[in-house]
C-alpha cells in the first residue's frame, strides 16, 4: 500500500504532480484555475445559502476548500472522489483547458 506521504513527490504521465491536501505551489494554482469554471468552490453563508467562490480561491494552497472542490469535480466526472489529484483527474481537467493565466 502506498502512503499518502509517498505520493506527494510523484509526477503523473502528464508531467503534473500528484496533489493532495497540504500541497502548495504553482501546480496547485493551475489546479485551482482549472477547477474555477466548474463552480465547485462553494461556501455556505450565515443563512445557509450556497455561495460560489471566485478568483480569491486561487492562492496555491491545497487546503480544505480545494480538497472539497476536487471531490465535487471528481464526482461530477464519475472519477474516484478522494480529493487526490491523480493522472485521471489531471487528464479530465486538461480536456477543458486552456485557462487564462
């Protein structure tokens, strides 16, 4: 069994690193940009209404909001909804690229 700490330095066949909660950097920013058009970054306001977040989520930090967005995206695309951005998730996201940088 592969531990999550061992996959953090793995590079997918698409030349993208495998990302998970705790990852940081340019690859996370690219991930966040690719996810943004799918409206998967959400927040519940004080009234319990769903609010879609915008460009403020592009910070290069794979935290809880990014993990939840990845899981929502994976579920939308019938991928394994585990919050880990693996080769299948990158391939699916990159089919909708390019993204304005």
